[in-house]
């Protein structure tokens, strides 16, 4: 860099500590059964349309699509979805649809239902049809072919200038396996394989018995039977490396699944499990169900009862409320903050037409206080709302969902925001930068927005980073310690209004 004669001013980052940025608060992981989806993968989706493109539509024997639709309809913005599918072991297994496309001497190309180079099993693949056509470029007509793909009769992809002999000698065109099976840019509907040693290109015409306009359908795709509770439970570990703050399995209320969800969230320390009570439970059965999980389970919450929603295929259907509830969490976070309980008049459940069980205020109290189960209720003048916000913990410090969410949020934000501290010189200058330049401004911002209980900033949070919790022996071992304590906001769960009589109005004196 050249400098001018005289004074030159340079701008640098300086010694200011990086600010702590707010962590995400309501990205939700869903464990679902679905029409399609590569087994074992987790897919990020930001709309219901994206979900249907990747996982298909609604199924009679599954609730995944209903839960995802309820999530986005109620304010959810980011979902991470994984499909659980039975591809081995006992029970009906899911099988990808397939079709062999012939040459004059045998199979020239095997097409299977898939996504980006991997099999995508299920009966959905039987709705795919393919057609071989000559490439439109005269110079390539004798050497290459195009592969047209339809789903439900609508063309969705065309792969041009393919040649099974591509890469050999002077052969023109592109290798179908490399092109169509690419894990980034490949087909969203099929995978292909060329038998070893085959260099002839496939061809077929309307002479084939099931061909329509030159298209033939893939066949023999099959759906699986319902996976076991253990299979659903094993899927929680798939989210280990994903940034989710809520997680649920709308497919099962089995105790094995709930227990695994609670354990997974506790081990992570930054995630909350959302579960629901079994179908057709009355409030007493729901209360008893919740009691089976009460205790030290501070990383989860249960919801009752099931709700009725429109079925896009016609009619209405009863479904677990959990996808809709997760959307209410997301909407509340966005509109009010993660410290606001996701319940009350603002927690209306969009898309819910009815609740499976109506309960009285007395029964609601017992459900919440004795069973730690939250109710979705019809409230006159408000509609169907989430009306309570308890965790499964019986510890008074951790009774409320919003307290759990706030702590998860603060921990995640501090963990990410203080990453810069690693390998810095561990001395009083670092302590002051962390305390006054990073943590305190972050907590002050939360305090101003109402995240903490009543009182001044110094009354509701404390930061300790000094020689007492960073003694010489810790410094010698490379250990840096910062302690943060705060008084979280809690909801007005029980409202007491006192109404009584008083003496009659005052009298006027005569003079």
C-alpha cells in the first residue's frame, strides 16, 4: 500500500471483542414417514412445497405431511426432515420402482426411482414413466439419445445427449451414469445404471405393450409397513450435527420414542423435545400418560389432545397436534421472543378445525399441574389455542417451556459468540473484554426486550469472569471460565382476580 505525503488514516478492526449474535430459536427436526425420501438422510426445507417435492404428499398411514403443513401454516420457517423407512428386517419392506430399457441384444439401461444418485424406495416410483428419444442435433442423432421423465403424466426432467459408450474412443455424448447420478446436480426422480460392458444405447417404441406415446412406467415399487418404535427412536441421532432447537416425531407417542427424544435433547443440552398423548386419550388418560415422564425431564413437553384438520385429498382427518404446536413456537419466537411462553391468546392454532377432547378449567388444571401435559383448547372468542406451557420437569425452576427455551438460546448464543476466545492469552484483559464487550451487551439487549424478570439489569443478571474463577492453576492448564446467571421471565399461568362488596356510595353534607 502506498501512502500520501502528510497524514494517512487507516481503518482496522482494532481490539474490540466480537459481539454475540443471537442463535436460531425454532428450527425444528421432524422424524416422519412419507411417500418418498432417501432413507437415513436429513433434508432442510423452508416451505411445504419443498417438502412435497422431496418427500411426497399425504399418506393414509402416516402423519408427517400433516405435521409439516401445520408447522409452516403456523409460522415455522425452517424444518429439518428425515424419513424413517423399513428397507430390511421383518415386515413389509420399501422397494424402489425400476425398469430395464432394452437394446437389440438385452438391457441397455436400468432406471430406478431415486434422488441425486441414491435409491428412493416406495410405491410413488410407479408413477414415473420414461421415454428414449433421438437427440435433436443432427450431428448427434446416430450416436446419442435423450431420456424424458414424467411424474403423474407431467414431464419433469429431460436428460439430453446421453451415450452409453461416452468416454470410449471418439464416442460423442455424455455418460448417463455420471450425469444423472451426480450427488449435486443429478436427477431428482431417478438413478440409472448401465450393465457392465454394454456400449449400445437403449431404445424402445410404442410397440412395447404398456407404452403410451413412447413412455413406459417404472414398476414394482412398494411401500413399507410401519417401522418399529426402535427404528423411529434411532432416527434422533441423525440430527446430531444439525442446528435444531426443537425436535418431534409425529408418527408415534410410544414411550420408547418419547424417552429417546428426551434423552437426545438432554445430551445435546440445546434442544427441546415436543411430544403428544396417544390417540383418543381423555384428559385423565393424558394426565396419567404424562406422569410416566415427569421428574427431571427438563428438555421436553407433551401436548393433548389430537386436532382435526382438512385433508387435501378430501374430507377431514384427526392428527397429532405436534407439528402445528412447533409452528406456534416459531411464530411466538418471531413475534414476541423466545422468552415468551408459546401459549395463551396469541398461540392460536391455524388450520385446526376441532379438538378431539373438550375439557373444563378444573380438568385442565389437573392435566397441567398433576400430569405436566399442555392442552390445546377451544376458547370462546379466541378459537383453538395452545393454553398451557409446562415442561415435564417437577423442579420449580424448570416448570415452564419458555424458561427452557431461553436457557437453550442463551447457551447456544454464548457458545457460538465466544468462539473467538479460544487460544487468546488468558489474562485480565481477556476477562474484561469477554465480560464488558461481549456478554454484558448481549444480556442487556435481552433485558431491554423483556427476557428477564422484574428489576434493573444488575438485579436480574450477573457475570463473573475474574481471578477467582480463573485461578493460576486453571490458567496453567489452559482453562478459561465465565459464569453467567440470570433471572428468567416466567408466564402468568394462574391469574387471581378478587371481587368483593364495599360500603355504599358517599353521602353529601347539608349546610
